[in-house]
């Protein structure tokens, strides 16, 4: 997870009205475990901060480790993989919302539809694809997709 923290965004890049009660906006890119935990921690510690989470997936954040340890076997249902404790904190969860680029000097995040989202702090929590070992005799990690 990477965090880019810069000065306040210029109004030229801001495309959305900021509610009056929020003096600071944190935009978190990635709605996996890391992004979700970060959002909850910030919202709990600083309720006055506006927290926006951008997630590429079209559903609420979920616990991936439960998928192969319960969901596939039928031991838990879809609701059972939901991450707990995320409601009621005023977090702006934006599903099916892909970030296309980061303007670090803004800072601001460009969305896939071309809109820009200004922020005071941007947290990059986009995860990483897994890498497995190459087949013998090489013990090096194979490139992604191998
Ligand atoms: C089936 C399964 C079982 C697992 N079991 C275990 C286990 O038992 N123990 C263990 O330690 N680990 C386990 N893992 C691994 C663990 O789930 C990962 O280490 C963890 O999910 C990583 O969390 P993350 O938030 O860093 O990344 P991710 O979970 O990968 O989340 C990143 C999120 O960012 C989003 N994203 C990426 N790019 C963009 C973008 N440009 N714009 C918007 N959103 C974007 C992605 O859609 C994704 O939702 C398991 C993983 C899986 C899939």
C-alpha cells in the first residue's frame, strides 16, 4: 500500500462539491482488505474527514480469505464474506469505480470516465497479482501470469 500526501488540491481540478462539515478529503484507491481497513481506521479516528473509497469491483468489499474457506464449500453464504464494521461511519464507498491515473502534485485521481477527484490525501491500496515459483529447476519467482 502506498500513500501520497500533498497540499490541498487546486479548485481547478476539483469536480465535486465538498460537504461543509469536511475540511479534509482522503481518497483511497482499492476496496480490498487494506483499503477498507484504512478507510475504517481514518473514519473512526477522524470523523470530520471525508473518506471516499474507489473500488473496481461491482460489489461491497469482502473478506477474500473466506471465499475458499467457506463460500465455495457452502459453509457461509454471500453475506458471510462481507467485511464487518464498515457501516455507519459515513464512508463514501464507490463500487465499480476505477481509477485511471494519479496526479500526485494535485493531488487528484482521474477516474475511468475522465472525471477528476481532488483530495488532500490519496492512499493507493490496489493490491498486487500473485507470483508463484517457476517449475524446477528454477526456484526464481515467475513473472506474473506464468
Ligand atoms: C481466495 C483467496 C483466499 C485467500 N486466503 C488467504 C489466507 O488464508 N491468508 C492470507 O494471509 N491471505 C489470503 N489471501 C490473500 C489475501 O486475500 C490478500 O493478501 C489480500 O486480499 C490483499 O489485500 P489488498 O487490499 O492489499 O489487495 P486486494 O485484496 O487485491 O484489493 C485490491 C483492490 O483494489 C482494487 N483496484 C485495483 N486497481 C484499481 C483501480 N485502478 N481503481 C479502483 N480499484 C482498483 C481491486 O479491484 C481490489 O478490490 C487469499 C486470497 C484469495 C483470493
